[in-house]
C-alpha cells in the first residue's frame, strides 16, 4: 500500500501556526463584542457596577459551608474526592425532588440530572437538540448565556417581544407556526428585564407549545427570589396538569424541560444546576454530559447537600430575599429621585435585575462610555436582543451593591442621562 508522506516544514522557515484558520466553522458566529471590552473597565474598584449578575458576597453562608466541608471530608472523605455518576449525587437529587414538589413540580430522582451550573444545562440542551440552522424561539430580550450556548450549535433565533406580562402571545403563535425546534422561556423575573410571565399567559404558552409540538425549555434560576406577590406555577407543572395527570399517568412525560440553579440561592462558585426532564431525555443528556465533563464535581454536590439538608437553605433563602428586596427598593427609590422622568423602567417582583428604556433616539451603548467615565456601569440592552434592536434599553443589577452604593451609582447615572435627555 502506498502512503503519502507529508514533509514537516523545517522549523527555521515555518510560519507561526495560523490558529484562527483552524477554528471550526461553528465558532465563527461567536464574537466578543466591544461592549464586553468596555465592561472589563468596570472591574476597577472605584466603579459602581450594575453590570454583572452577581449575588451579594455578604450573604454567602461562609461559616455553614466551612462546617459542612469538615463534615463531608470526615464522613465521606474518599468518596467526595472520587469520580462519581454522571446523573449526580443521589441524595442531592432526592433533596431537589422534595424541594421542587413544594413548588408544584412532581418528579422522580430519575428525572433529575445535576449539571455544572444552569449554563451547562443550556449547553447540553443545545448539544442534544440543535442541528445547524435549527430555529429557537426566544423572548426578546432574553438571557445572553443561552444565545451564546446555542450560537455554538449554529442555531438561529426567532425573537418574540415581551411586555409587562411576559412573552406576547399572538407573536409567539406566529413564531411557533414556522416550525422551530425549541421554545426558550424565563417565566420568573426574567434576565434581563425582570418581567414575570402572568398566570394566564403561562397557560397559553404551554397550550400553544403543545399544540404546535414544540418542546419548551423553562429556565428558572430566580424563581425562589420573589419579594412580593404570589408564587406562580411553573410551566412544567401546568404542562403536567394539562396533558398528563388527567390521564392518571404517574411518570413524568411532559413537553417542558425545567432548568434550576443553586447559583442565586447558595453560591455561583459551586457551579451547581439541574435539569428536570422525562427519563428518555435524561438518559440521553447523561451521554451528552459524559463527553463534556463526565460529571459535576462530587465534592461540591456533597457539600451543597450537606449545607441544604436540615432546612438551612430555606432559612438562608429567606435572608437573601430580605437583602435583595431592600436593594431593589433602594434602586427604585433612587431612580425615582435621580432619573429624568422620560426614562421608563420595570418594577420586578423578584430576581436581581431591572430594565430601563430611554427616549427615542438615545443609544445606551454610547451612554455607557460616558457612564464609565463617571464611574458607574450597566449593560446596554442590545446585547440581549438575539438579532437587532434594543439600542435604547439597558439592564441594571441590584443584588450586588449595598443600598447606599446603589443610591450613589444611580445618582451618577442620572447625571449622565440628564445630559443626554436635555442635549
Ligand atoms: C436566566 C439564566 N439562566 C441561567 C443562568 C446560569 O446560571 P448558573 O450557570 O450560574 O447556574 C443565569 C445566570 O445568570 C441566568 O440568568
């Protein structure tokens, strides 16, 4: 048999490897925007940043985590440091099942896959379902991390506008009629807008998705962070009640995949999230996850279980709610006092973000440069629009900064906005 030998170029004359030419085609859609470069400046200590989606560092339960670390190492030492199953640590999955049952989601541990953060769940969903060119219906605006995850699988986005009650139903039906692969919805205190999907619309979304046969990805990292109003049933529960429970089926067969996360209730550094899905989907996601990271860190899963069991996490979430409610109120009060009246904004019932809309003709990306010069930062809203638009919108985070810092930051931003509104 003849083989063709390729001579290696001599090291003296060899040009530098042209790495970018070697990148796979699917990476070409991944860009890092000028905004991201600008936002790096916000990491300076004297800048008040409302840009990130960071929890308040003061609320991290350091002492409980330290004590739990000792217990995990003493009681499970070698197992905690060993490889483990891809599905996740069973006691943690069982705990999550009990936790979700209190919020109306009734599933078995077999329906739960632990992931390395909710972000990995989004990536695994993309890897499992999306072929190049598949369409995903999203809210507009929507979570940037989902756009990033699914752009890597060469998905195309069909954005549907939202209003104060969430995704607009007529526009949703139009989008679903075109035969998309998935529908992605954030029903509670949406990132970036802070808007909550109303109860009526929850029913309509589930009904339409079922009618058009489109699986729903329900992303709910903020559901527990409600500061006022009543808990609303998750789509996964409405779906189960509408289509399955009436037929007396006990297993979970729904058309909704539910994504949860411990990032905002415990600590994002743990990188713990989970997917709720029918068994057949979990089994396939397990194969997909094996190619990514084998399993989520055994140690942090055991640690999270140790911290959460016995009711500590519930008590901790009550503290988080109290602290964030105060911060939300501080931001709303400061905006009322310092923003020009022509600027409009949402009043979220929970979560960690609110969303402002500037008058026609203004561009929040241009304003950001000036804001950073005044040592305050936000994320321009266009980043959350899957295609285009959103130039006069912006996202503000209220969980990270203390109330007095929020007041000062909004005062600075108000000054910048005043200059533009009156220009
Ligand atoms: C809507 C939404 N989904 C998912 C995530 C991912 O969170 P994590 O990977 O920390 O669980 C975030 C984080 O901000 C988010 O806002």
